[in-house]
C-alpha cells in the first residue's frame, strides 16, 4: 500500500485513537465498547496508509507522487 497519510494527519490520528481507547478502558458507561473504534486510527497512523483515503483519492503525505 502506498503511503497517503502525512505527518500532521498521523499525529491527529494517534491522539484521537489514544483518546478513544482510553475511553474504552476507563469509562464506566455502557457505551465504553465504542472506544475500541480508536484502534482503526492507530493502525492507519502506524501503517501510514488509509484505505478510505485511497478510495476517495485523498493524499496528505508530502512525498512525491511517482
């Protein structure tokens, strides 16, 4: 998969992902399971590629396109 997630985008994904997973761990709400959705932005940040970006043709990575 080509990289399509840039630096600022990656940082925001990590912050949002960690916040959601923390909600899953520390919340006493019956909706705490929704926090596990935070794994998705963490994975896309770690891999540097977002399948949704590929589908819509978006690229926030500053690398040259070949």
